[in-house]
């Protein structure tokens, strides 16, 4: 029990430092404002989140192959996925063989149509709007007090056949519908 508690404490502390390091902060040297753009945060979180998701057998990337990340506006994320040796390959949506779909910059109706089309596909969908969350996105980003927070829709994850790690669920807000949001 002590070992498990220390691992949980280590994870929480690491996540705290990671989150604090990404949020806008004032630099002590020179008083300059250091900030990360929303695209930088999205790209970083996407790259980290895949470690906490298990795809159904045969649906995730094969050993040695990159995760295929599609985005509705891939141009905004491209600078953060340009490493050729990366374990990620960014493509413009629509695309085949996608493991992760980032809904960014799509109008509400287009986002709703995309989420309806991918609802039962083994694709980790990531959005950034309360409307996306209601429409069935698996993970939603939202800014609260200048910090990026995660919301997880377990129903959407289950429909996609994805298993979200309990470690991720502990730090996220669980969405169970508008009247049951936790």
C-alpha cells in the first residue's frame, strides 16, 4: 500500500510540475511573461494522453509504427509534430488509419457530423468545446483560470472500444451528461 501511495504521490507531483510548467507564468529573470499557445498545449497533451489509452486489439499502432494523429485543422498543430523520428504522424482529417482525431477549428455542425461518424470507431477523439463533449468526444480540453483542464467522457470511450487509464481518470473531470457532470 505504501509503494502504491508513493507512486500516486509521485504521479500527482510530476503532473503538477508538468502543468505548472506549461501554464502562463511570469519569469523571475527580467519579469517577462512566458506563455504556451493553445496549439502547443494541445500538441503536448495529445502526445502525453496516448500513454493512458488502450486501443482494442489490432486497432492501435503496431509495434514500431507511429500513432496517426488527424486534426480538422492540422496546419495549427504541424509545427509541434514535425520531428521525423517522432512516434507521431500528423495528417489532415479526413484520413484512414487514424488513432487520434483532434477536433480543432471545425464549426459546430461539422464537428457534430465528424463525431457521429467516428462514434463507434476505435479513435481517441479530442475536442476543445463543451459542445464537442456533449456530441461524444472522448477527451475535451477546457481552459479554467488560465490552466488547461481535461474532461473525459467514459461513455464515448466505451463506444469507441477504448480503455482510459484510471490514472488519467483521477485527474480529469468525468462527464456523464449535462445533468450528471462531476
